[in-house]
């Protein structure tokens, strides 16, 4: 016998999820077309005014405004007036604010397009690597990750995180050799390169479009102490020459994080430091269910983290929450490191670790 009440509840939930997907598309459009920014700080506006400020066709803008009000994002006043509240402005229009969430939707078209490739992964057990995911694409395919992470790199990494590492800032000020493994579009290295002109920074990445974008960012920032390399062309040198190596949100994506940990150990100087930023898994599925970002983490993993981690035969397939603190500590100790500590810096998704030889 079917439980009719449970059936109705589940049906409402699934319909809400579908509705949320549609609204996500509308948020993407609002951000991409500058509609939120056109409304920010302007008080109540008519659809004609919003369209004029954004340089768009009024009839389409009006329908978009209706969806925004219906979904509870915009406020609606009498006589056809629409308003982006100050709070909604922070969340959707203030690009440089760490609380801005519009950047989360920037990659929606790319993620949606990737869905067509995922059935193959389920059938074969081989995922899509970050490099494969961008094949046939354009630089815009890597921009959304850059945009999502840039404020953190520019506002937190240098002024707040690096000073929490043992002696690292002093070494960077004096002139250190630094590597960022899985550097993406190089925003972290550019931020550090600007802050510490006496040091030398190397970025390693497997995705060609990301490397192209990284070099563009370096030129635009006017820094000359940052260089980038394809990690598949030799990888890290094993000469113990690096004073600092960083891995930002990428170790769990790798097919062989154990091999990478050993390579980083061999590349670091005896007094060097490895800064790891990685999702804060809680040890078991049941524990992770209590994580406030459990749904986001697992869904993103199916579409990204796990894909990358399974993109080679025998890949580790850690997934988003696959390297919780005890597993991470065991991983680095197996690679030869003797000092491991978690850094106390609050973040809704990530843990921070300092690892020493």
C-alpha cells in the first residue's frame, strides 16, 4: 500500500526542486545581463526603468521581474514597482563582497551542458577530468571558477591565512620559492605575487584553457614573478627547492592524491610548508548529512570532484567529502610528513591545514 501522505509530500518536494532549477536559471540571467546591478541601490523601479538601465528589451525584463518576485527574491510594490532590497543587493549585486552568491550561478550553463557527458561515467566508471571538461570550449568555461574564488584569494589568503602559517610571511618577504599545484586560472598566485615581489611563484595545472587564462591574469596584473606550467610536462621537481607549496580545493579531485602528496614532500625544502585547503568532510555519510552544505557538496561531486578523481583507471575517487581530517593526516604522514595541524580559520565548506616535513 502506498502512503498517500508521503507520496504527496515527496511530489511537492520534487516539484520544488524542479522549480529551484528554473529559478537558478533566472538568477544566472539576472547576473549575466546585469539586471541585479542595474537595480542595486535604486529603490523601487518600473520594468521600463530596469530595462533602460540594463539596456535590454522591456517585455523580457518584465517577465523576468515577475519570476523574481514570485520566487521571493525581489520586492513588489503597488503600481508595478519592483525593488532589489539592500540585503538582496549584497547577495546578488555586490561583486566584491564575500557574501555575494551570484557568482555561484555563473557556471550554470557549463555544468548543465556537462550533464550530457555524465551517463558515460556511470556506465564505464571513468570520469571526466577538468582538462577534458573544457575541451572544445572557450576561456569562459574557466572564468566562473575564477570569479567564484577571486574575492577569497584577494581578501583572505594574503592578509588573514598566510600570517597563520609558521614563519611563512617572513620567508615570503625575504624571497621564497612557491608552487601552487592545481592553480586554475592563477588568481591565488597573482595575489601572492603582488604582495611579495621578492619571491618567485610557479603554478602547475593540467587544464590548458585555465593555464591560458592564468597567463592573461598575470599580464593584466603586471606581475613578473609568476610563471605557469602544464603539470603533465614533468610536474614538480623533486629537488627540495620550494619553501611553500599550496593546494587549494584540489587534492580531493586528484586521481592519486597519495602520489601527489609524495611529490610535494620531495619538492619541499626541509623547513618548507605545505598549505592544504580542502573540503571539511566529517568522516562518514551519516555525519556528512548534518553538514549544512551536504546537498551542494555531493551534487557538485557527481558533476565535478568525483568525475576528476575517477578520470583515470584506478583513480582514487575521493569525492568532495573524501578527505576528512583523519584521512588527510594519514595521507600526508604516509608521504613522509611529520607535522600536521589544522588552522583555525572559519569557512562554511573548507578546512585549512599546515603540513611540514
